[in-house]
């Protein structure tokens, strides 16, 4: 296990496209995680819907999870929480000015936990307001389960739809342990306890028990799709092979109602008497309109937070704990960079003290390195900041902020390189 976050997802049951899920797991496995980092609560603003033509447009994108941890978004991993979707549906239903709900879907699917309840919430909303869906590029597995609960579904021509099914993975490493000369003994209270423990063989009975649970969840998937599409469950079950269909074929199979161009105003509705698809010209939503709606204040605020998260994580890729703490404290990247100089200087001073003590014990001593060169803009800024701090008896950080206001050009030259310069000094001191 590469980090403590990964274990939350590896052994879960999924309704997702395997290749996309592998990519998601790989992204998490590459994150630099420490124990202290896992204890930090990363607060992010909850997602809100856009309002277009009187409809609440709810975006369902990336991997779907019961709840999206703040740290996941901090590292720029796209995901949507079932709790977010349910909350937005609840808000839209309670708002009398909202005439309908539109699901904007682009997702490979996600985790099973929380999925069925979210699908039920979408279907229940149909009793009070019109619910439509657009699938862009990919609507697989859990994402299609949700989209299927809308009254009508459309997709652009290259969209893949379907992948109706559920799976989980267990690794039987007993043969590998045996080849290495190990025999792992599992002490358990029942034959199904401890399934998947490294080095212990997975039995046929254990597999059968897990298969029964997978089949039961898959049946719920089929029944929910049949309910949402007003189709026969037997017909939907024939399609529950895990396969994806291109939009035109998905329409022929009854999985969607309409194939449309990406920027075309649409959201069709079905004539219940004739089963014909026709245009609904009122309150239409297009992908282009939805992108434009991101400029709305709530969406713009969320976008700004995402931008700050991304910038912070990139600026301090080597110290994610500091990055997350700075983000949750509401600091800008420039403020965090200024603070980070103090952090690195403290580390440098401590390291230099240890080095000096070692050298002194050996009969010599070295002066404390500062990591600055006054002939460079960055060093000049820090030299002036230290002088101001000593003169006015304030902290170095306060002096840096004051100097920033007085000499913005000097500060601008400094913020482009403080982390790199301090890191170099820190490493050189080693």
C-alpha cells in the first residue's frame, strides 16, 4: 500500500470503467502522504448548481464517490460526491423559482456506496419537477445509473454510454508466498473472515459469497435503470454485460433518447402516447450555455478556490502538508511562499546548528549560512526585510509584508524564486 488514502478505495465495490478506475487509483498512489497530513481537514466550498433557463444544472463529473475528501480536490483529481448531488437536488426542489433539474454528466462511474440512494433521489425529483440529462463523452456504469433516472437523456455523437454492471477485486497472493517459502496462518472466527489477507488462499466458497453480493447489487442496478427508462427489467438485464455503446447504438437500445451535436440546444422530451422524441424549445440547456454559466458568482467563487488549490499544490509539491495547511488557513500562494521562507530558514538554522556542533566537536566551526546573496533581487529583499524586522522589532514575516507594500517590484522579483533559493540553501547545508 503506497499511502494511507489508497486503502479507502482499493477493496471497495465499484460501478466504474476499469481503466478509468486504475488511473484514479494510480493518481492517489503517487501522492506524497504522511500520517500528519491524513489528520488535516481540508475545507472546500460545496459545489452548487448553475441556473440556466429556470433549470438547476447539476454537474456530475470525474470519479463518483460517496463523499469527496478535500485533499482529493486539493491535488486536482476530478471527482463528484453523491452527497453533493443529493444536496443540490434538495436545494433545487425547495426553490420555487427552479422549474426543472438538468444533469450534466461526464463520468466513468464510481463507488457503490451511496449510489442507489442518489439514484432514488433523482427519480423522486421527477414527481415535482422535470428532470433531464445530457451525457457528454462518457456516461459509464454508476454515471449511467444516475443519468437513467432522468425523464429524458441525450448524448453527443461520440459519447459512450452503458457499462451496466458491478465489480470488486481481491488479490490471492498465496502462491507468491508459497514460492517465497512462507506459509501464512490466518486465525479467524468464520470461513469468510480475512478474505484477501496477503498470503492466504481465497476459497471457492468465499468467491461465491462475494459473487452473490455483486449479483444482488447488479440486480438493483438493472431494476433502477428499468424504472428510470420505463423499460422491462429483463430487457435491461440482457444489456448488463459491462459493455459501452456509442451514442447512436445506445439510442437504438433504448438507453438514451436523443443524439445531438455538442453545442446544439436540446433536451428532448418523449411523447408518451406515441413514443416519439420531439424538441422541447422551452428552458433548453446547451453545453455552451452551461460553460458560460460558470461565470455566475457562486460558480466563479468555487472556480477561484480550485485555482488557488491547484496553484498551492504546484508551488509546494515537495511539502504537501505545508501546502494544505496554508490553503485551509486561507492564504494566497504569495503569502504561503513568504511564510515558507521562514519555515525553511528555521530548518536551515537547525540543520546548521547541528552541523556546527558536530564541527566544533571535531575541533572547528562553521558560520551559520543564511541562504541569501545580497547581489540578487531576492536576497536584497530578504536583507531589507531582516533589517526592518530588527529596527521595528517585528517578525520577519510582518516585515516582508510591510516591505511588499512599500516596494512591490522588489517583492515581485523575490516571490518568483524564494522557495527554490531557500531549498537550495537548505540542501547545501546538508
